[in-house]
């Protein structure tokens, strides 16, 4: 099985532009990528990055003494500057073995959650994300192709049915939580334990409860 | 084991007031309550409602021909007009057996997800909700008490530690998704299959994708 982690090298996480500068969004997205790669590795698999442009080798650090490096751990990087859907489909078409596609912004992913996902015994396995996305996908059927536009979770289920593939759905809050918008940041502080969480804390973010709702303050 | 489902009888779901009228919020919250009660029952347990006021017996219907009744299925109702925290703690104090507290707005809950939660073998079991809430809680330790204010998930973990109780965390997207705000409604249409989903559809709601984000339109 191959485990592919797509990553938008340039202009990542644009929906966080209200709370993070362009440089910070790069650093934070790299920290999440490194977390996901490490988590995949802890399940016993070797991840590959599918990036829109080469990742520069500069380790991103929070600048504080004794801080962790928040850069990406080593993993083979394949560059494909196309949009996510054709880039992933090119991998699916070329692969002789099952392919798992795990999003790079699953800052809450744990080895246990990913292991359960990778162990599901169906021809297509989906971990839905909040808002109808597909946060992780395992394609064991040679004819399965992706379409990440819109409510991809529904589309992927429908495509699997159309090719007669059995479908498994993995119910995981940790895999369902992709970090896209400011409203997602509390989850990283509440449930994360790796680089992305440390990066947010080092950048001065903390939980704040207002009117009974949790948010972040900096 | 007792399974208690707290329910705010009057003025439920005020954060949905931008998209649903007061009467509709009552009907929708009753549909979710009925779904949760039914789901609990399908795990082989008999749920009890812990309501802030008596539930009137009027079945709420969508008015269309052949429609389901969206009203609450029968379950014993205990009325306690206090806030959620003291009302639940009164149950915990009085109970000789383990108590599960399952929120009434878990419209995506399935018997499988609830069964896994109820089967966890710890003295305190928590299913976190988005935003640091505690969507389901199982107290098997006599000294455990709740505090639903603020980031209750963190507080409940801390309280369990303070009394020396073992803690289990259940990782479930379906249990993590409580339906509080308009942004939550797409999840009901995407993943729900029971009364609350049928109620939303009958009320004219459907999924709408704008700028790559999913929402609802009516």
C-alpha cells in the first residue's frame, strides 16, 4: 500500500489569512504536514508527499530557544503542479497497489485513528471531513478515481457504487477535523499534541471562551 | 446502567434563530431528541429524558401527506428546571449504578457509535464535541461530577484525574457533531438518516456548495 499526502506548497491555508500572515501560514501548514507524515510513519507505513511545488529544505522554527524544529520530516516528494483531483488521479492510475490519500492538515490525526482507517477491509474506504469533504481515502479498486470538488464525500461514495466497489466509512472525529479556518484552531489546541499544536502555542495562541463558545486569542 | 438524555424543553437551539423560527426550532430539536432516544434504544438500553419542563404530548409533524411523525418516542421524563450541570449532578449523586449522559442534539449518532461509547471500560468515558464540549459522558466512578460550562471536555478530564478515575476517550465524528448552529446543518443532510434529516428536508433545506464550501439553502 502507498500512503500519499497531498500538499499545496505555495499559498497554503488561505482561509486562515485573517489570523496568520502568509509566512505563518506556510510554517503552520508545514508543521501539520510533518505531524501527518510522522503519524503515518507510526502506523508502520512510509508516506509520500504529493506537492504542487518542491518543498524547500529550510526548517521552519518558532525562533525560541530550545524550540522544536517545525519543519517537515524527510519523505519522498513527488511534484505535480496540477489541481488536487488530477494529481491524485494520476497516482491512482499509475499505481499497481492500493493507495491511501491522507490530507496534510489533519492536525489531530493519531496513529490509532489512522491505523483503524488503513485496516478497513473494503475496496474503497472513506473518512469524511466536516462539510462533506474526504479527509482520508483508501482505494483498493483499480477503477476508483477521485473528485475533490464540492461535497466529495457524497461523490466518492457514489463513484464507488458506480464501479461496484464495496465501501467502508470510518467514523473518526480526529480524521474528520481538517484545519482550514480560524474556527478550527481551538481543536488543535484542545486535542493536538504535536508540532502544529506547539507551533500555535509558540505563536501566542491560547483557548478563549466567550459566551459559552470556545475560540482562540493571541 | 442508566442512559440520561438532557433536553431544554423551552427555547431550544437559540443559535439556529437565523434560519429557523421559534416553532421550527422546537420541532427540529424534538426530532433530534427522538432520534437520539431511538438510537439509544437500538443499543439495547432504555433512555430517560432529563427535561427542563414537561414535554407536551403533541406530535410535531411536517404537515405533508404521508409524513413521519417527528415527535418524541416514549421515554420516561424527569423534570428538573435547573441548569444542565446541577440537574445532571443530581442524577449522578442519586444513582447507584453507572450513568451515561448523551446530548439530545446528536443527530448523526448511530447505534454502532453509541454502542462503542457505552462499551468503553473506563471509570469515566468522554466523547468530545467540536469546540471542547462533552457530547457524551459515562460515569462509572461514584465521585465523578460534571461541569458543562466552557471547555467541559478538558474540565471533565481534569476532574476524572483529580478523583483518580481512569479515563477513556471515544473518537467518533458522529458523536462529536452536535447540532447547534447553521454551519452544523449540512452535516445533518450529509450523514443523517432519521427524523431530524427528514424534518430538514421536509422544511425545504438542501445542500448548497458555494466557493468550495458546503452550506444549506432553503
